[in-house]
């Protein structure tokens, strides 16, 4: 099993509303950092979508739902947010303690700095500017549980085994040798590749830019994964509000009828007139 050094996070940051994508291992939400709003996810054809505001800074907020450490390998537009490499499951990520909540606010530049995530037109996105436009508009979080140390078995001495215990051990040995008693570990099936929307957007889709440098400190820790493939993958797609309207993901609100008067029979209220002259 490949062992990598990952980043340990320190503090839970802002609280989060119910506008989040919940998995069995973690919860993920997209935060507009300029307004403080949690972007509401819209479920459409098996995918979650959020509407971003062009020019706004945003964060990916992750909460560990487990009572143990968890690794979150995170990608934006198909790019690993820590290393800048084309994203893959076996790469580096952020390690969360039990119950930790943390906001990933940008592309990791050093142990103390990130370049802020900003919603921008796809030609200005970091992925497209580095020659990787195929997956612009998708955020992915691959979640791994930690391999726990195995307990050390100390066999009892012969003097500690009664005749009945010896017979029981012999029965267990015979049972383990039978095909019915064997067990195996089922590995999760590989996740399908992202599918492009079948409905074209009317304007250039939204991507994530390489914004200004900001302070964001981490240190390094070691994390051994329970298995090679993720225990869970959470995927959120995003685009501008106008594009989500055009694709039918969000329904436009119906405007009120023009000139409608809820009290048509009531007299018009009069105010004090100005004096003459």
C-alpha cells in the first residue's frame, strides 16, 4: 500500500447550514466567502449542482462524520488542490481528526499560503490555463478511512488450556478450513468517469481561477489508507446561475402579473397637500 505524507488541519472554522451534500463519511458544502452564503445544492439527473457568482471567492467545507481520522483527497476542475497535478485517488490530501470541520479555500502554494479559489469564466480557470479544460466545473472529494493497527495475538500456554478449550480450538480450526467459513473483502467498484451535460450552456461555463495569495497554515502527517480505492466519493458540479436556469437545473421564478392590485375596491390613500403659494 502506498504511503504518502498528507496535511493535517488544525481548527474547525465556520458553521454550516443544511445546504450541504451528506455522505456516510463526510459532509461537503460550497461557501461563497464574499457573501458568507452556503450555496444550495440542486439535485438534477443524479448529480448535485451549485450556482456560483462570477468573481466571488469560495471555499470547500468538509466535515468528518467519523469518530476516527479521515483523508480527503480533493480536486477542483480535475486538478488536485494540494499538488496541482491532474487529480487521481492515490495523491496527497487533507487529514481530518474525528468530527473536524475545515474550509479548503484555495490552491496550496506553501505550508502557509494558498491561492484563493475564485469563480471565473472557464478560459480564465487554472485548469484551462494549464492545458486541462476537460473537467472544468466539477469538485470532487475522495474519502479514505485510516488503516487501524492490528491487535497482537499472544497464544496461551498449554497449561492455560483446559481439555474443553482444546476441543473448541480444534473445532474452530476445522471450521475455518471449510469453504463455507471463509470470508473475503469486497473492494468497491471503480467510479464512472464524469459525464458531460447533454444540454449545452448558453454562455461560457464557470471555472475556478487562481486568485490572490492568502494565509492558510498546515503541517505534515502520515496516513495509511484502509484500502487503495476511496471508501466514498462526493462530487459537486457548479456553473453560473444563468447557465443553470438555461439547462433547466433551477427553475426561474414566475413574475407576478403586472399591475395586479390586491385591494382594487379600496380608495386611494391621500396625504397632506402642500400649502398654496
